[in-house]
């Protein structure tokens, strides 16, 4: 934190388990528990701001995956049609040979 003059004191009650997580995370990040809580709160607001664009990108990818799936299915169906046509042609040629 920069200094106490540019911050507001907020009293906050948290469950003991959460307090332990804050302590451990603050120690791991080499900052005070207060700085850790501020950083995590700021991160959550940043995430909220990014969420609409993340959701839009996810929707685009889902749509592309569906379109690609449909293209793949159409290719398989076209190949099946070609195989059926070739099989009929082979049967016809085999029938002509036997005559």
C-alpha cells in the first residue's frame, strides 16, 4: 500500500478458514494481509469487467466448433453417398460380367 492517508479503513468479518487463506497467500506474495485483500478485490473487479468479452469469445468458439462439426458431418455423409454409388457401380459391373 502506498500510505494510510489515501486509504479508507474497512472492518471486515471473515470466516477463520478464509483468514488463513489470506494469511498464507499474503505471505506467499510477500505483502501484508491488507494489501493481499485489496489486490484480490481489485482482481475480482477486473474479472467482472472482462467477463462479457470472455463470454463473447467463448460463444464464438462454440459456434465455430458447431459449424466445423456440421461441416465434418456433411463430409462424412457425402463420402457415404460416394461409397454407395461406387458399390452400386461395382455390382452393376459384376452383373454385366456374368452375362
